[in-house]
C-alpha cells in the first residue's frame, strides 16, 4: 500500500509538471484561455478540471493496459493505424512548437524578471535538460516531485493574499466584454485537448513503465485535482492585477506586488515549472523519434533543441497567443475520441 501511494504521488507530480509549463506557470496561458473572459472563464476552468481528472487518468490506464511505449502506439490504438499516423505527425509538430514556446518562456524569465540576457536563460535551460536526459526517467520523476509541490504552495499563498484585497468578489464575478466572446465556450475543451494531447508524450511511457493500475488511477485523479486547484487559484489571483493581459509573466508581477520578499524564490519556481515541461516534452519526443531513427539519444536531443532554439527567437507572448489556441483546436478530435473509447481494453 505504501509503495502504491508513493507511485501515485510520482505520477501526479509528473502529470502536473508536464501540463504546468511556460504558459501555465507564468499566467499567460491562463489569461489566453480563461481569465480574459472573467467569471465565464472561471466556470470554464471547472469544466477543464473535470476533464483533467477523467481523461488524464483514462490516457494512463489505457496506456498501461495496451503496454504502449510511446504516444504513437497510443494514438494508433485510439485512431486506427492510418489516421493515427496523421495525428502522430501533428503531435510531433505541436511538441516541437510548444517546446520552442517553453524555451522562449525561459528566456523571458531571465530577461523580464532577472534583467539578464534571454539567450543566457535559453542556453542554461538546454544545458540542464541535457543532464536530465542523460539520467533518464528517475531524473524526470525527481525534478517534478521537487518543483510541483512548491508551485502549488506558492499559488495558494498568492491566492490567500489576493482574497484580502479590496473588491475581490467583484473582480471574480466580473464579466468583461471581449470581441471573440464565443470562444469562451470552446476554450475549456480546446485548452484541455491541447494539454492532454501533448501530455501523452510523457504520460503514455510513464504509465506503461509503472503498470500498477491502482497507482495510475490515484495519480491521475490527484494530478487532475491539483491542476484544477492551481488553475482556480491562479485565475482568482490574476483578475486582481490591473491590465493583467499586458504582461508576459503576470504571476511574477503579482508576487512582486503582494509578497516582494518571496519574489526571487517564486521566479525560480516559475522557471522550474517551465523546465519540467520542457524536459517532459523532449523526453516524449526522443522516445518517439528513436523508433524511426536508430541513433544515440543525445544526438536526437541535440536535433530537437536545435530546431526549438531557432523557433524560440520569436517573441514569447506572440508565440503563445498564436500557437496555443491553434494547437487547442487541432487537438479537439483527440479528446472526443478519447472520451468515446471504453477505458477497459480487455
């Protein structure tokens, strides 16, 4: 029983660490998909939270049952061999695109918050990622198990400070006018679809390695609940910041305003969450590419980071605002078929 819960917490940490990447940790992703819609966005978060619990767990349970070693095998099971290859191509494209956004986010942290060169941030991130890739799965577990609880703790600290601000309830219940108001209805689905279709790159091989269905289910539920709590706490913190949509890293600005003594630590945690998402994506990409090209792991990782480095030179917030919604719409078919698929494959 003890080992079972230990595995469950590790699964939950990797699940949260993979989803909470550059956009989520900095607040930009939450602004783009939810906070700009005000109270309607908060309702959307509850819907997204349910899908994170139910569908995230389902991905891992099915992966363990069919013993899928990579997201390619999982997608071929879900979509069939022919269409599965198309989806795998799109997933590969999205993973590289999002990894580029993550690197740009790491650069933005160094430039906006530490007043250092963004290229220093990007190159350090690539260097640290290589170290994790050399060690493998154990390092992936270790980094996420350390960073994720800190991220949750700091989100709750910011939320508790925001509650004490004047007009908190008014801001949470406020529904602003937005030109594309119709997208508020689609956002919870496209957001969850986008994150889950990318998370499978890590969740599928991790689940097939653990194989303990009970631990996987517990980990999926715990991870989904943790993601919902972080989403809600972050949103209710963000809406208290005037013109929150104008900042690249709004969560750091809030921390600087409400708890300046913790600001430096929080910036490191934001960076840590960006880092966990990058290593998760590259971990999944490497396992996928290895099936097609039988070359050393570090050579594959070098190729991935070379492409991501070139793409990361674009502006972080612009990359995120264009690519993330686009990838969300592309991923909608993924969660529709996942929802329809029976959990038991036996």
